[in-house]
C-alpha cells in the first residue's frame, strides 16, 4: 500500500460512519496519482454544500480531489458490504475503487458523504486496480446531475479530476476520479454483509445509524426497525416510479446498488429510453434482460425482500412473528409503487385529480406507444402542447407508426380532461413542468464522452450539461438536444466501466 498522503484543510467534516466498529470498513488513504488535474467542477453544488468554488480550484484542493492529499478532518475508509449481483449471492463486495473521505453538512442542514471514486485499490477490489476510466466518470457526472435537475433523488457529482495515468480495460484509457456526494453510501448489501455473518449487534448498530441519519421519526415508533423497513419500502416505491416517469433504466439493480436512503446510486450502464418498449435493455452485461425498464419495479421488490430478511432479528424476538411482520411490510410495495406510478403518470397527462380509472388510461397510452414505436420523451412532451379542443394532434400523431390507435386514445384522454377543473393554459404549464424537453439521450452522451476522452475536447460535454440543467424549459437553438437518434446514431449497448 502507498505511503499515507499528507493532510490539507479543505472541508469541515463531521463524521459519524467512521465511529462505527472497525468491522464496518477498512481505514486507508487513497492511492496517490501521477498528475491530478481538475477537469470539471460543479460550482452550483459546491455552493449548496457550503463550499468555496475558488478554494476547490486551488492546487491543494486538486491534490485532495485526486487522492494525493487527505483533507484535514477526513477519516478515509472503504466500506464493507455484500450483495446479490444479477441474482447471484456474493458474500463480500465492498468499496473496491472508492474511498469515503467523510461527511459534511450542507446549507440545507443535510449530512452528506464525500467519496472519491476511482481512488485506488482497497481490500475489496477483488483483483481489480481500484481505478476508473475517464469515460465512465464523465458519464456519471452527466447523468447524475441530469437526474438531479429532473428532480429525482440521486447521488451528485462535485468534481472530475484526471489522474495523468492510464487504466487498462480492453485498451489503455485515461484515468479519472469522481468526487461523489451522497446522503449516504449505505446499501441493502451493507445489511446483507452482516446478516450473512449472523452479526446481530452490527445489524442493530447499522439500523440505528440509518434511522438517525435518514429516518429519525422512526425512532418514535414502538417498533422502530419495522418502521425503518416500511420507510425504505416507501422511498424505493417513489424512486422507481420516478425512474419510470422519465424512461430511465438503471442497468444494474443489484442489492449492493440500492441505497437505503432512497437515492439513485451507482451509475454504470444506465441509459434513458428513446423508443418506448418495456423490455428495453442497454447494459452490455444484462444478457437476459433482468434489469430491463419494465422489470425495475419487480427487482426493487425482490431487493427489498432481501433487506427484510436481514432485519428479521431486529423486528421481533420470535422468528415466526418477525417473518410475518416483515412479509406484511414487503407486501405493501406493489400497492405503494402502483400509487406512485399512477400519481406521476397522471400528472404527466395533465390530470389534477387521480381516479382509479386513470390507470387504464395510462396503460392504454403506453401500450399504444409500444405498438406505435413512439419516442417516450417526445410523446409526453408533445401531449403538453395539445389543447383539449383537438385539431392540433399531428405533432404527436406523427411520432407513431400507424397512428390510428393514438387517435382513439387521445379522444379518451380529452374526454377525461373535460372532467378536470383546470383550463388548457394552466394544464399545459403543469405538464411542461413534469415532462422534460431534454434528457441525456444516449447518442448525445456518447458523442460528448468520445470528444472528451478521444479528442480532449470538453465543449460538447459542457454544452450538453448546460442544456440538461434546465430540462423542462425550451431553449432556442438547442433543438437537436431534444431529438431522438437517427438510425446511424443509435446506441444499443452501454458499459459498466469497471
């Protein structure tokens, strides 16, 4: 292991995870790199975190963001966890290429982790080099910040540093380090790590930490651990419904990639759908479609069942009673998810009220989009421009192959709109605020990454990032960012980057 890195002031840390017993992590410093250089700094996020952007651009800060210096107050560690990967059990995973520096409190009073991703090998690297190629680092920066702009709970990206070193995958690639910000990095797999070892004391300490950090009201319950499970179930139902509402496909919904805070975490082969189809898969490693768009709610349910299994010793002293309680809690997920899905898609259709029959209207549109090979984002954005009176449908109708089915559906939609209290103008304004005009379309992301990595040209990435910061507002002159790919631009496979 490399010599310890020198210390330098940068952040005001207030660490809690490092106070847990040492079996929760391994303490170690990042591995220094040859020539760290700041490539991107998220100044808006820095201000939200009560950090000084100018200070983050200093040479001392860049050395810290590259892992060559450890900020004062940091207690660097790699977290231990386990997980089910594509359904297969792996008893030890952990941070194999990431170091948690510590925790800070933002302007909003929320505690967040600061983690360096791509910062060198750890005891959990499993023969890996602990590094990250620049392309996947930039992908996470773009997509996670786009998700934040879309209003979806997510980890954030504060900075990207190039290392001056190559990493070797299928070929030599420039290395990068992402400074990732998260409400925490605790996963379902963190609980699984201790449950597999029958370490009930560690499970209790971990559960108490999560309650104190994310769900403090659960402490007031007579059954706080059941309440914890219930809160996580509710958070995941809302999160996955939000993914579905923008056509987002996570790509690797392993249990070690599910945050108990209810945030999107671990952007690997993620992608946004162009043409709507529930079976859409982009991940190059998801050969069976386990994590396809339409499978995400079911996978979240399965992952939560794994979490519930871990919490049984805490929920009740009687294994039989604990199992019954946990099963009842997990059984609430489908109804919670359906309610969240209906609420989101009803709003996307401009409905102020939610009725039971709206689920049929939503499903009818999605079925029509699937058969008509319509673009997901353009269809919903286009509906935002239609009036209740009709006669202006061609802009949306033209998105469908064989649009007759759309004609039938849109008549039903207008009949439902007629029962709503809002006028067209108010409805359209609300719809434009939930149906984005711009998403990080795969072909645009790949083109920006290729320019940055292969051509050392950041301009396409910066331009894309600027558009995605305000995804709901039409930006004159940026029409190409709203368009789906041409046939020769389609990206059909995305990669994890490990």
